[in-house]
C-alpha cells in the first residue's frame, strides 16, 4: 500500500466528491449522532459495522477517485470512507450529501 498521506482527501477531492453526489441527495441518510464522533481516520471497523457499509465501485465514484486492490471506498451514512481492506482501518473520509444509490 502507498503512504497513508497518499490516501487523504485534499480540498479539491472533497469538492469533487460532494458535487458528484449532489444528484443523489436524500435527507434521511446521515449517521446517528453518536456515530458521527466515532467515524474518524484510524477507526478499526469491526465485522458488524463493515457489513453495514456499502462498497463503491469506480462506476459509483467521480472520475479520478483513487481506489486500489488494497484500499476500497465505502458508503456509510453521509460519508464516503477509504478503508484498508486487509486491516479494516479507515484511512480517511469525506462528507457527502446524504445519498441513496
């Protein structure tokens, strides 16, 4: 896997993702308030929560969104997470409008 910093969302990445998902906006997709604070880089995702996340393919993502065999993108509530698939640790996230795919 590349350096951790290679998987961080830059400001341009965040705007690109947020603009891309505006067309899917839905008001009921956010995380419960208690989980907003738990979802942060370094979060070790247990199997129960990993099963609640929706994996995203490159077709679901804006052009240029970086994923790999080792790092996947997952939708969880109103966040898109980059996750190391082996360790199930969250590398970074970006808030998006609440969406339904």
